[in-house]
């Protein structure tokens, strides 16, 4: 244990603990991560006594600034690569209508009891007489070995006191690939309605951490099975279920979505690509139709899904900026490469895809590959081979035609100058004709050819050239 406590921060803390005859402990995630063999740069220090006063002494010794938060009774400092937070040991009690605790001074045992999970209640003594000793009153080490999420106290009380802990339990299970103790799972089911007292920002922060975990389906399955997902993200739960008519059914789009999410996590850590995976089929329930003799259809779900994205982001307090627009674009376009992979790939279809996807084409292709969830190995191989053909075609067309993030070689100003007209309907008509001609391959994506084409199309609608040349 002592080999993990060689940093100068621990040396200084230990020396001051001895000089002031104070019991001081490292506690929580830093200790847990020692046993998980994960690097950790955030250290929580608990002092039996005045945490802020002790932190001031440490900061003075290390010659660093100290941030003090008197309302919370905490202080923090940064030293080299570590962030260290100090707090006096305390016990907590809660009111039913709030997750903000009533705090009193307490013992180490009181402080460990208030921790969310046994694996986060581990403490290491930093006093020189007991330096490196582990204090584990709730058998957190056994739970780490068993890969189990369990609460120090009755989970009903733990989750009722602070309902965000239900989200945290599921987040840790998803991040660490742990199981949640059965009693705790039942407590989440019974306390799910309590999540309404937690701010949306805190809920979404935990949800994003689940999404960023190596296999998010672990977390989403817990969210769904406990009923929490129905409270925090009800529109996603509408994907669940299979309906049959005349012996024909459709796949369960909830579990399909989880598989797509897990698939894309194998190729990217980008949160917003993962959100695109979650929302790519979000409009299938409202677009579901049964066509006799054919089966189930979801026509237009990509368009409706793209229109749903801003409202979903607003409800979840996700950013309504370019991140939202990226997710919206990928939802809108997610069928396009799949359609291309099933048919003969024409240059014009590839140009249009490049034009619409722009720099997000790589992310779109990752989403489309992740969307292949069939268990039929022949189909999987076929789709993968076809996707490779599409990707090569994308590369070839882009190198030749330079369509990605395309800017028209002839602008509206050029058109007005050529024909001596003001901004209006004719300018828009000609600009659209130029774009279509380039995307269809009628003319190359170059300025001289586009100018000649502009003159031709202008004359067709009755315009006359008034400028011999236009500015290059």
C-alpha cells in the first residue's frame, strides 16, 4: 500500500498530521482505484477535526494556493499532477424534499457510513504511526473482488437520502462492468420516483458518463429494468417491444439501439457520435406502419428523428449548439450510406452524400457500420464489403471533385454582376442549377466551366450578359 503513497503530497500531509496529532485519511475513489490498478489524480482527504485549517497548513508547506469553500466546509489545492480536496469528517441527515444534507461533525466511521458505495468507503491512514493502514468496515475490498456495487447502509435509505446515487450506482456498474447488489436493484426500483428532486443537469451528467463507459448497454439495461429510464428519458423507452400482425414482427428497436451504441463504442470515444447512435432510430415508434402483404415499415423515421433531436437535447439540458447539429445531421443521414451499400454506387449519389455530410462523413460511416446488428454472418460480411466499396468511392470522388464542404465556384454576386440584376428569384434558380449540375456530374467543379454554365442557364430564362468578365 505504501508504494502508492510516495508522492510529496502524502509525505507533507503525514508529517503535519503527526505534528498536529490529527487522524487524517485518504478516502474514496483514489483508494478504490489503487485496488483497481487505475490511475487517479483526484484525492479526497478526510480529517478528524477542522479540515480547512489543516488544508491551510498543507498549502503553506507546499507553497500553493488554496481554494476555500466555507459553505461546504471544504478546501482544495493543486500540486503538480494532483488535485487534493480536504474536508472534516462528518455525518449527514436528509429531508425528504432535498438531496442537500444537514451536516454535523463526525468520526471516520460516520464519514464512511455516508459514502454511496462500499467500494468508495475505503480509507487509508496517513498519520505517521499508522501510515498506509487500510480501514474497510464495510468489506469494500471483497466487493471489488466480487465486482459488486453495494451500499454501506440500507440501500433504501441511501437512495432515498440522495437519489442521484441510483444513477451513480448504474454508472459505476457500466464503467467497471460490475453487478449491482440485488437488494440495491430493488431499492432503485422502489425509489425511482425520487429522482425527480435531482436537477436535470446532474442527471444528464451521470447519463453522459454511462454513455462514455466501455459498454454503455450495461448501464442502459439497468436504467430500463429499474424503471429509471422511464423517468429520465421516456422517449427512449418507446423503442422497446415487438409487435406482430399476420405472423410478421419487427425487431425490438430498444435492444437494437443498445447494440448499435455498443458497436460504435468499439471505434470511437466521441460522446456525440454515441448520442447519434442512441437517437438514430428514435422516431421509429411514431412512424411505424403495417402494410398488408409487405410487413412493418418506418418510412421517414430519419427525417422525423432529426426534427426530434433539438427537443430531446433541450429536455435533457444537452448543448443546443454545433454538437446538437452534428447529432441531428447524423440521424438525418444515417440511412444514406446503407442504401448506397445495397445498390450500384453512382458518382452523383456519392457527391450528394459528401456534399451533405461534409467533414462529418467519417462519423456517419462509423454510425452506419455500427447499425449493422444482424446475427447472419453472410449478411454482415456482405454489408462490410459493400461499405468498403462505398468508402473507396467516397475517397475517389472527393479526390477528383473536391465536394466535401463544397463552396459554389460561382456566387450570387457573380451572377448579379454577369447579368446586371439585383438579388432575387433568378439568382436562386441559377445557383441551384449550378449545384445540381456539379453534383450530377454534368460539369466539373471548377470556376471556368461553372461560369459558362451560368451564362447558358441565365440566357435560358431570358437574362442577358452585361459583363464581359467577372472577378476571379
